[in-house]
């Protein structure tokens, strides 16, 4: 998938989740994180919606 298609897909799914849950949604991949304190904070509050 090229960068343009990836970006379109990313923002499309983020918008759909926000409409579904009626709240802001952050889509984050494990590979995009590097700060261990931020990772720990996310791990304390994250909710798994679907596991492949």
C-alpha cells in the first residue's frame, strides 16, 4: 500500500471509530512508539478491540 492510500485508510478508520464510539480515538501502532514512559501510560489505559 503506498503512503497516500495508507494515510487515507488510517484517517478513514479513525473517523469511523470516533463516530462509532462518540469520542476521540487515537490509532497507534507498537512500532511508532519509542518513549518508555509514554508506552507504560498507554499500556495502563489501552483497550483491545480486536485481536487477529
